[in-house]
C-alpha cells in the first residue's frame, strides 16, 4: 500500500513536519514523535507524516532501517480523540494528504525495512501500534504500559488486533478487558518487548542492535520482510475495527466514560 510516491518523498529533508522529527544518518532513518506537550497523542496529520516518512524509508535504497523514538516522558498516550472528532487545531505541515486512507495498524509491515522502537517513555492505548508494528522493541525498565480504554467506556479494537500478532491472544484479551498497567518485564515475557534495559544504557543497546543489523545484507532483509508482509492475512481488518470504535464512542457508556474522564470522576455505567 503506497500512500506516497518516491517522487513525493524524495525531498523529505526539506519538508516541514508538525508532529514528528525526521533525521537520516549512516543508513538509518530516525523518526521521533515530537508532540511532547500533548504526550505525543496521535493526531490525524501525525499519521500522514508517519506514512510519508515510512514511505521514504521504503523507497530510499540508502535507508537500511528505521528507528522510532519519542520526546518526553510519555512515548505516546494514544489517539487525540478531539482531533479525530474534527477539532484539528492549527499546525504547520507541508506533508500533503496521502493517496487513500492510512490505517496505522497496517502501516509498519509495508516498509520492508527493519523497524526498531526505542521506548523511553510510558505507552498507552494507541501508542502500542508502534511496539506491535516494530520488529525490535527496546524498552527502559522504568516505563509504564497501559490499556485504560475500558475504564473510559471505550475499547482498544485496532490495538487488540495488532497486539495479537505478537502476544498470546488470551493475555491480550485479559489486558484489554481489565485495563491494567502491564509491567515491562511481563511485556518482554509475552513478546511485546524484545529487550529491557536501563535509561542509562538504552542508547548503547539500540546502537548495538543497529550495528548487528548492518553486518547483514540489507537486500536479503528487505526481501525477507517483503515476503513476511505477503504471507500475512490480506483482508483489511483495521477499517472494520475503526468503525467499531466509532460505534462504541456513540454509546451511552462511551459518552459517559469520556465525560467522566474529562471531569476527573468515576464513571457511572448503564450498559447502554
């Protein structure tokens, strides 16, 4: 699924990004979530910018891998619900609208280059797209992983599907319906995280993995990941799951959960 052509992405380093930072060095493209003030919450234009950066990595032969990071002590707090409801706010971005709808849950497999997620902050809700979609996840031992949607009258539909590709289904369901914080050590045990390290060592650990990858054939890796993408189920599930989220938001419980969260009170559920 090519959302942007190689011609569109060729001058990526001259583009203006509102929500991410893009740098390139030594065959590595670094994509950093740059919305610290909003806890790197996912904005619709952020998704477009991510797609643009990842398509550049896909097209550019001198990019051998992608490293995902984030500024601040929250890697990603999930979706910016206000923005997805149409309250986009003002931003300065030169990235055009993509060809077709970008479904973040399907974005990562289409790059056909190794993606390393360096997790230096807490991750909640939709932030797990970045972990489930990456091939290697290196996390600090002091970060928090949470799926609080059910406590707000919602449900992590798309995240559930993405997590089930890397974690046991029963554990994913348990996490989704109980809404607790999952310790990092358990996330490693269940396959969501590749390795756990300290804040002091995470840069060195990430660099070590990058150097290991550079010892291997980038062409072989690219074709191997293309094959992996090919053998995945071809039917799109994320469009349906997005529709289910919209349906849940429209329920009485969904509205009550969002209101209670804004008013910092306990929700009163009716089951409607």
